[in-house]
C-alpha cells in the first residue's frame, strides 16, 4: 500500500516545502504526492516570509503554519484547500529574531528564535490564525564554542507526547529545557533543564512513539543522545550516545547533523548529516533505548536540512538546501534502508511537511 491519502475532502496528499529567499528560494511550494511512488508534482507556489525555514501543521491538519522573515520574526497561517494555500490574515510578529522552528501545541503556536535565543508563544484563534502579542520566554547561558555558543540559541520547540510539557532545545547553551504552558497565556515556564555534552550544540529532539524515549541530535558534534523521558515528573534523563556521520576523519569534511526523525512504526531512526551529505539509518530492533547504525546512504543532494516521512513510513523526503532540491526515497519496511526514487528542483529548500 502507498502512503495514506489526505483527510481533506477533494484534496489528495500534499507536500509543502519551505525555502530560503536569501538563497534564491521562491516562498512555499505545494506539490501533489503520488500515493504509490511518492513522486512530487508542483501545484502552486505562494510568497513566504522571506526566509521560511520551518513549517508545521495544526492539530486537525487543515492549517499550515510558517515562520520566518529576514530578521524580525513573523508567523503566518494558511488554510489548505484543493486549490493550494489560502492565507489566514496577515503575518504576526513573534517578537523574536531568526525563527528556526515552529510547532502547534493545544491553543498556542510555539516558535524557537535562534538569533535572540527566545521561545515565543502566540494564541491560535478559532479559525486557526495566530494572534499577538507574543508571550516570550528568554533563555540564558552560553557554551564553550565562541563562534556558535556566545549566547543562547533556541533551535527547536515541541510538545511532549503527553501534551503536558514543552521541550526547548538550545544549541547555544548545550541544554534542553522542560517547560510548562502558562494557562493564563503568558510565556512558557521553565520547570527543569537537562545539560548535555559541553560544545555539542543540541539542535532537535524527537520522541519514540512509545512516549518514554527521546532522541536529541547535535549539530556541533555528530552524535545522537538517547534519553529516558519521564512525563509524570517532566524530566529528561540522558542514558547514552551514538556517534553519527561517515566516521572517516581523513576526508577533512566537518559534519553537521541537522534532524532526527522517527517514523510512526517506531522501528527505525533516520538522521540527516550535512557536510558529508548522508542519511543514517539506526535500527531499534534491540529496543528504543538502544539504537544502532545499520545503514548510511547519500542524501542525493547537498546540505540535507530536513527530513519528512509519509504516514506509512514508506517514503522519505529530504530537503537539500545547497543543491536546491527535494529528493525522495523508497524505504525498506524491514530494515529502514532508503533507496533513491526521485528529485524535485526547489531552490534553497529548507523543510517539507506532508499533509
């Protein structure tokens, strides 16, 4: 069977692709997804927010959120229709600099602002549009890398599987903060902070479908940290590390992991590695707490910034920023190994979201 069809009446599955205007990108591209082959066919392009590095879906998967902007951050919402994306009002300031990630959590839109090192929360109105003013949580601290860690750099923010907590990953302070939403609509409230290896530059976190294991990928060191997640107490406990990348120090190429993805079945983990331009597959056959590398393949482009998987996990999509394309792979259902299947030109591709 192919990937599941969209739930929107009259709308097949769609891929929405964000891009960097500063690198020649043209906004947000919407493409039809072939349910059997996974192939992408462009349907429409809408103006983004300048650089549009991250997209996310609403809980009902009928609204697409985008964050970006050349400097001062903005958030925008689009209704997904059979004809493409229909804007829901004007973009809203996030009161942060350099937005890097967005996620929807209950009635709030959460944005990690890399440059200012803050996390913004915007209320989501009944029709799905974000509303200001933003409630902003400031991060503090620094790391040992004077060029990349002179201050906080919030890079990823996401609700945990229970919906009670929000995790904020900070590349600049080598830590993950566990936060609690403010029921009165104020900024997130930090309840705990988990320090990780100094200088490693944590970038993103992904949860296993079981809900009690999380994986943190690091940008400044090619590694994955395995953590036990205690949703009852709101605590993240590192339990082990896995080295990522090519492992070939003779090439002289520095490697910068970008994203970790756990498909819905929870049998594998995929990680993208920039620099060496690789996709690493880790098997979870020994248990979610014990990932082990089983395969490494080329991403099919340059500088793989983001990964996305179809609902069935059969197809894997890679946004390659520097080569300006999205490549897709057929994945082996038993091993998770990706096999190249096609590509679509998208200048300065930043991310893919499947609806």
